[in-house]
């Protein structure tokens, strides 16, 4: 896909002699070190809640449907935890404070969230031993010297969570820029899982990448009208201030 669209990268698994550094599945020892640092601060505790318990009707939910963890296992005594340990392997959560974490997004401006009210204690390591995205991405970006993160606005709410971890681990956070998502005409987010805009189908329909890039550039406010151009030709024309804040509706192409 990347080669077809004319996209390249300066660093990554496909152009590095140390490809293991770019696969989270091969970095568990690194994550374990930072997990231990948080444990030493007394911030991590085991959680025995099942998926069905977390999705129970009485569980609080954010406006977007995310479950706000109620802190059930945070309140367990040592004896209760030891008893539950004999029955099932726990996930591990981190305690969050009742405070606002604020940051300025490069596209959406000032943002803030109270993790205790809008997230709750979140998971650092799953019950199967896999380290959660929130912990892994913070460590990866910090150790790799990432200083700017550009990603979809569906991850805007993850930023305060990650900034909280950056602070606790004494790591330098990057700047963040969130961008609108692509949706269909009914407002449904396009996704690979649903087979939307598969690159093979687009390639068969358009033949060349230039019409695809030109259309997306137009929809993103970069061109006055859709016209074919390469990724290299688009680069000097790109104006971040022209990118809309609302999600971008993609017409039916196929």
C-alpha cells in the first residue's frame, strides 16, 4: 500500500537493521522495567473484574460509550486479593488522581480531562501478560525520541492518560496533533475491519495513485478541486491550518 501511494519513511522496521525495536511484541522486557517502576511507587494493583462485570448495566460510561472503571478492585484488602489470586490471573491497573490534565493540541487547541471522572484507573497489563497500548506507546515514543505525534482524533481522549504516564515515569512527552477521521456519507467511521476503501479495490478502480491522493487532498482542504497529483507534489502544498476539524466525509468511490 505504502509503495503504491508513493509514501516512504525515514525510520522503521523495513529500513532498519534493528527491526526488533519496532515490534511491541518483542519489547516486553522493556515494558516490564517501567511497569516495575510504577509498582514501586505503589500505584499499581491487580484487577479481577471479568469482562461481563465491566459491561454490567450499573457500570458508568463516558459519553462515547467507554467504560469508566469504578475502582472495584482498588478497594480490596490484601487478604481479599490473595484469595482472588488463587482463582484467576488478574489484569493490573494504575491508580489515577482526581485532577485535571491539560494540554494544547496542535489542531484542536486546548484540551483537558479529569482521569478519575472520565477514565478511571486504567489497565497497564492484561491478564494474559500482554502490556497495554497506553503504557507501551508512551515508553516506545519516549525511548525512540519521538517529539511529535500525529494521529486520528479518536485517540484524543487517550492523550491525558498518556501524559499522566509520562509524568509518573519522568519521561519527556511529545507534542500532539490530532486530525479528523474519514467517514461515509452516514457518518460511520471508515475502517479496514469493515473493508472500507481497500487499497486493492482502489488500485483496480483508479489504476494509479494520483487520483486517490488528489481526491483526499481536496477533501482535506488542501486543493480547491480534486485533481491528480503525487504524494511528493502534495507535500509542499500542504497547509495544516486548512485541515477541517470535523470528520471528513468520503463519497462512494467504488
